[in-house]
């Protein structure tokens, strides 16, 4: 079995079963050494799996291309396999576990013949942190090894930390033939097991990411009394040096990464405000010894969407990609052997290759150069605004939890929930209106509770109840306050009223002032809304008048009453699993709106 890096019996026994199933020619354990990474990069370049980029301009950076039909997560083939369908709930795709294991083993059988099995021990979270969890992924893809070594902590130290424990997540990835008809990404929460077959795209094969850090971890958190959430973690440093932390959950295309790496407006910078990124995507949250909630980012890198990332929209993200990054499905500029994507700059390559490797010339192109879901995998340590608390094994204390969505007319710019349970209700009804970027009609309301719809590893009704149960354990004075934001309110002409991006700090400042009890608010049918005068407009007075700001802080009762019908439809799916508290919250909202 190659030279094993551990004597852990549960690991070696499981590994032998995988070897017997997939029959690799060789086995290589990933020890976390730079020498091994360098060797694997060279192998990947020699086989064409990776392209080495200009090492002067982009040191240690590489380009990878997936198959044309393997470019994104496949939600309809992502399964949660629990003994009963009810345990998986109405928002997950389900299959009976023994039937699914047989199907997957039949697909995976002998698929490593002629290939090397790479064994990746990895830690989600700082190695040894009380928050952290360990996984082992076997894969036949060097691309996966190199990405996992950016996105997680890998190697011998992880196995040393695991010792003889059986508390680790089993992950089997088989590229097979990358056949989309036999592609499945499957989580078995009760078995701490993930199996992914016939994909080589990051979101489906970097098993530490959504598969473990959200689907499996959300189930573990339910059973163990903590939370795994699809949330950024942001630190706001005041001029006096004090730092407060918020978490935020946003559906895709709602500005999550931009908020996580926010740059303060000029007027704030001049006063000495700074912002710090702890995490851009996932937060693991548990109660600390002092009774407050603390969060860590279980990841060690950023798996970001490239198109639209530029020095204006998100300079910190772009700067993070300048070294040690793997780019996937972006375009290549052949003149200087660097990368390009739509929205990067106004200099598309005249002599280039598109994401499929075809010739691409800016002056004659009819197709996009980069795939819309093209990605960068970049080490967190590159991030200019990375928090000094990033590696803190105890996490950071959370003052506020922010939910958000994209609503043209409904939700105000910001409002605060009335208490914890009302905040859970606010998170459960999160929604966005579809944009042109999403397939199908524009303006359709899509519910995405807590931004966890594709990532909750068990019945979402039980997940909501878990939130409510966590709240019961918290002292109300120490519990984070819960807010909802909507950067996307439009005026009657269809223009966005709020400038967004760095100016969102103005809203976060109000949120933190509310947490400290330093500012008053107006009670409405849906929660507490700011007085327009209390949101700092210094530097944007010409862009956002007081009247304009007041217009996006209004609550239109008729629109909200209309919206409750769609909430009723969502809740109806959960039957007896819908927490009684949420039903009561909805009834209260309707009563308030009808007053």
C-alpha cells in the first residue's frame, strides 16, 4: 500500500477496501512537503493536465482545463443518502444508502487501473483546533491533490493529530471517464463518507469543500451541538484598534466575496478604519467558554469565480491570485503566457486561447474567452487583508449574523430581527430574484434559506430547529444580533440606489452600532429599520441623497403580504419537520402587516 504514513487501523482498513475496489497501479501518500508538490506539478505539466504559466509574472501559477461538460457543481446528481428519505428532507436528492453504494462501487470498480492512487490526509481548520475535523481523500487526479493542498492543511501533521481516532471523514474520488451520465457526488452523513465519480471539476472533487465543510459538517454539527454555515467572516477594525467580527450568508451573485474582502471607503480609511478577512465562504461556529459564539474558517484557500474579478470590483481577491494559484477554465494570453477572463481589464488577448484551448482573438471572437464559472484556487496567506486571527484555533467572537439577498423592491437596505428566533425566521425566508446570469426567467424569486439550500446535509426543517435550539443555549446579551441586508434595491426607473462594494461598510457600521446599543432604530412590521440620518453618507452625499436613502429603507406592506404566499409554499414542503416557532413567526409577520 505504498509506505503508509500512519498506523491508524481504521484508516488502513478503509484504504485497503478502496485499493481492492479501484485497483491502482501505485499508491502515493501526500506528506505535505514542498518537494512532493513540486514533483507532482512537474508530472501534471508533462502529461498536459496543467500548463505552467509565466513564472516571472505569475510565480508558481498553473492553468488547468476541464472537459467541456464538467464545469460546475451538478445539483441534480448530488445526493444525500440517509436511511429514510424523510431524514434527507424535501430540498435534497435522496437514494437509499445500500442501493447507492452498489451503484457507485459498480461505477468505480477497477477505475484506477494504470493510474496512481493519491492519499490526501487533510484538516478542515487549523490542525489541532477544537473546531477542526480531519478527512482523508483518495483520488486519481493530481489536479485534486494540488488544489486540496491549497484549500486545506494536508500531510503528515494531520495524521499525527488524528492518531488512532476513528473520527475522520472518508472520501473516495474517481475520475473514471468523466462521463456526465454516470456522474454522482454523494454524501452519506451517518457514515462520515463522501464518494464522487466521473467529475474532475473542483466543486465536485475537492471533497473538503462543500461536500465535507458543509454537507457532512452540517450533519456533524447537528449531532454535536455546533454549526457549519455557508458564511463569510469579516473583521471591522475601528480607529481605536478595537475589532468586531460579523458573519454573513448570501446566495450566489449577491456580493458575498466582495463583502468578505471589502475595502473601506476613502473617508473611513482616512479616519483609520480597516477591514480583515477571516473567511470568504464557510464558517464553523461554536460556543466559547465565555458563552459567546466563535467562528473559524475551516478552509486554507479561496476557490473564487474569476470572471468579473478585477482591481475595481475586488482588488484583494485579484492580488491573492498573483502567486501559487491554480486557474481553471480561464483564457490564456499566448504573448506573455498569462491568464485573462471577461471583466479582468480592457486588454483581452489578441493572440490567445479560450478555456477549451482553442485559438481566440479579441478582434474576431464571437464566444467568451473564459468559462462563466471559471475559477482560481489561491492560498489564503496571499490575501492582503487576511486577518491576523485566521489561524487562531479558538476562532473569533461573532457580534452579528447578516443574511442577504437580491430584491428589487421588497427588503429594505438593512433591518434587524426582533430577537434570535425572529432572526432564524429571517434567515429561513432568504431569497433572491434571478438575474440574467441565471438560467430561465429574470425576476423569479428563489428561496435559499441561510444560503444553505444546496449544502444542508439533512432535513432543512431539522436544520432550522437546530438554529432555534442553539439560541436556547445562548445568553441573549451575548448572542449575536441577526440582520438582513439588500444591496440591490432599485428605484422606479430600475436603477440601483445603493452604491454597494466598499460602501457596504457604512451599513455594517450601523449594524455593529446596533449590537453595541449605540444607535436607535424604527420598529416596523418586519423588524428594526435604521433612521436614514444614522447611516453615514460622508463622501457619497451627491450619489445617495437622504431622500434616496429613506426610499430604500421603506417597508411596503402590500409587497410583503404578497411575499408571504411564497413563504407559505416553502414551509408547506416540510410538514411536521417545520419548527412550530417558524410557523408562529410567519403568523406574527402576517398579523403585523395587516395592522
